[in-house]
C-alpha cells in the first residue's frame, strides 16, 4: 500500500513535493490530461486499498506468555465503537494469554483523564494500555507509570504508529493515520469523478485527528475539479449533541453545493445521517466517507446504501491482540515489534469479506492462531 502511495506522489503529485520544500520538474501536460492521470492513479490506490486482507505479514516469533499479569486499560470514551472494538480484542487476547484486565473509562471528559490514570495506577497493574486518548495530553499521568517502571502501550494515541517520542508510550498501535486519510479523500475524488465538494469533520482536541483532517484537506485541494467547502471542528465526545445542529447549518449554508462529507471517525455520521433523511435528501445527494474506525453502524449504512459509501476500517480486534502482544514483549524485557497493519477501505463491493457479515473488519489472515503460537498458548 505504501508503495502505491509513494509512486503516485512522486509521479503525479507535484503539490506534495512543493509542500515539503522539494524541487519539482515542470509537467508538460494539458490540464485535462493531468486531471485524467490524477484520477487514474487515485483509482489504482483506492482499488488496492479495497482488496481483501493480505496474508499475515506481522511478527511470527516472540516471547512466550508472561504468567499472571494484571493490565489496566484506560479508555477515552466507551461510547465510541472503535474504542469498544479494540478493548473487546484486548479482553479476548488477555483471556488466551492468561491475564486479568481492569477497565477505566473517562467518558471523553478532559477533566477526568488524569483522574482515571491515577485510579488505574492505584490498582497496581503490571502494564497500562491507553485506548483513544492523546499521549501528550496524558503525559503528567503517564510519567507516574514510567517512574513506577510500568510499561505503556496505546491505540490511536498519537499521529504516527510506533513509539511515541517525548512520552513513555513504547508503542502506538494503529494503521498509518495519514495513509488512512489519503485513501479516504482519494475515494471521494474517485467516486465523484474528480468533482467532490466536501466538508471535513474533525476533533480539534487530538493531534491524530488534526493531522488526518489536514491530510484529507490537502488531497481534496490537490484535485483541480474538487472544492473543499470547509473543515468543521466538532469534538467526538460532543458529536451527539452538536452534529444534528451542525449538519442543518451546513445544509442551510451550502445547499446542493455540498455533496461529500468526510470525517476522521464514523461516529459523526451516526448523528448527521438522520438529519439528512429528515431534510428529504435522497441517498445519492450526499456521499459520506470516513477515515476510521469501521463501526457497526457504518457497516450498516454502507450495506443499505444510506449515504455512507466507505470507511477506512481499523482491524479493531487484531489491534487489541497486538496491544497484548506488544505488552507481553515489554514485560519479557524485549522490544516492541513496531508492526503497522495495511490500510483497508470497506465499500459496498467488499463488505461481505473479512468479517463484514458481522459488521466489522476482522482480517481473515489467521492472526489469532499466530499470536497463540508466539505465546505458546493453546
């Protein structure tokens, strides 16, 4: 997947080089020819992302299960389907590896985040998993775990997968957020034939959200026939309260000019779609695509053709298993793997594969059996 993106960026996206301060060569093509090439390369990237899950290319060796461990899991908000899916994966993997898990939920309230961390620390865990929060925001609380030599891993806690610089988080488990954002925006461009008029929804409180929104905006702006109407900031924790009114206001402002809604998370569409229905919009009048996480409601909308046509779904259960494996390596005194799972776009055409019949993305690549063999667990 990364190879396609790099090839496309180098061959067809001089705007990317300019943004990074690199020299660009003149492109001796007419605007129409350049736009046609742009769409063709975008379609190749989108088609690649929509393929069934590839065979497992992650770790196959590692330390056996460390016995009798106790994990604390601090969740950003258990109303978020992505977070719940990851924690379900953690619980499933913890049962196999033989660990106890205690879950702490801050409900998306900023003033409760550090309190939940303090409560989790008081439970005297052997390891901490943080799910959905911003690692830099939590730094004062995380430093107390580091001082107690309690290892930390997280899911979607920074803008990049891997160790989180400047924090004690040894591994941020995630697909590549920027690739997720690019594929989402490119899918909108391909589906619109290069004429998307888009609003992007983002949460201003998290680095990963801002970076994904900025990346989607850059891709839309690079499409000569597309229009970025605006980037609208709505905190995920307030989406239920704010999205209905926000959607009505955007409809009043842009009317039929607004044809595509892009979001950093499916949850925004849970509250926007009913407003579109109430406003009498036919499904073809608005297209929704999400740069994460592949919620069950998103799968239902895609399956029924109710506005949403795609979600770049996270392999939530797989990520839960990976979190447990990365923690097991740390508890065994070894390094994390740094593994990043490839980006996958769910559409109506492929929704029946890789867990789609259960309204989730669960790659059929045998990862559970592989982790069992690594841990030497039946």
